[in-house]
C-alpha cells in the first residue's frame, strides 16, 4: 500500500510541475503555427528525456560542468521567450522545414513538458523515493500528457479563435511569471 501511495505522491507532484493543462493555450498556439502536433513523438521524446534524467541526469550535468541551478536558469530563459511570444503575438522560434516535427520536440517535449522545472523536480524526488517509484510517476504523467496532446485540436475547435487568443495571453503572463520565479530561485 505504501508504494502505491508513494507513486501517487510522485505523480501528483510531477503533474503540478509539468502543468500540461496549463500549457493548453501554448499547445494550441504552437499547433496553429505548425499545423499539427506529433503527439506520439512529443510524448516519447519527453519520456525519454525524463527517464534518462532520472537515471543519469545529475551525473551528466556534473560531467559537463553544469550545476542544476544553471540548467534551471537556461530553461527559464526558453520559457520566458515562449511567454513573450504568447503575450505579444510575435514569433521568436522559427524553424525551416519539418516545422511540426521539430515543434513536437522543441518547445513541446523540451522545455514545455520535460523542462528545467520537471527535470529538477525529478532529481529532488529521486533523493526521497526509489527510481522505480519516480519512474512510475513519470509514466503516469506521460499518459496524461499524451491524452491532452491528442485533444488539442478538439479544444482548439471548442474555444474558437477569440477564446484561444484570450487564454494564450493570460497563460503567457502566467508562464512569464513562472519563468521569472524559476530564474530568481536558481540565479
């Protein structure tokens, strides 16, 4: 019974940090720019990054001479730029050829889903729970991420252009605040 409780605790913590529901306006915005989101590719890529980070993240960062705080600051800058795009309606991230495919990896899989906050949280959870427990929490969250990504077109249709525009700006401001908090905390 304790292991199930631990898996649920880890899952809830990761769910709050990943905040896939709060990312819906960002996802809708990316989908409108790229035409489609490759749900499976984004989910697998985010899962690979998170599980890899669970297993060797801290060692990898230490090996290349990057501390967790610097990694979090770098992620906060990318999140900051995404927020600026959402608020001001400008395009900062440009990609040539294969736009939807690339967008499914950057910025959706990383840093939106498996961003600095998520990866830092995984390192923190790893110090309190077993690798298996954290891994199960990651897998449960990936299932939720997959379902939300699959329903982005439906949500886009239901919200309409005006609703999406309002949500994009509101969540852009929230995302900006999260980026600034992440930046300040780790600076």
